[in-house]
């Protein structure tokens, strides 16, 4: 009798650990996505002039420029492909 309960307990613990690993992986992926979205929002706030939003004072923008090299490159690439959004989508999907 004890061996059946021990096996059941071991299986339950194993199931709980695998569910915990899956939940942690999903949570970290969600956090990575949220960080990326927050970086995009910050870039829009600082470099909003590219999409027609009012821009912050020039002094603040210039002070933040060295820390925002990646965001600036992303904004410039978005502006460059804004005239052809389907072309960008096809490029992401790998359609020639």
C-alpha cells in the first residue's frame, strides 16, 4: 500500500515541478515582451517627431541620445519602411 502512495506522491511532485518550469518560462517570455513594448513606448515619447507626436524639449532629447542608439535605429528603419508595410511583413515572414 505504501508503495502506491509513494509512486502517486512522486508523480504529483514531478507534475508540479514540470508545471512550475513551464509557468516560469512563460512568465519570463511575457516579461521580455513587456520590456520591449516599454522600450518602444519610451522611444516614441522621446523620438515622437518621426511619427508626428509632439517632441520633448531638445535638451532632454539630446541628453538621452547616447543611451537610445538602438531605439533611434529602430525608429529610422520604421520610417524607411513606412511607405511599404506589406513589404516589411513579407520580409519578416520570409516571402520572396
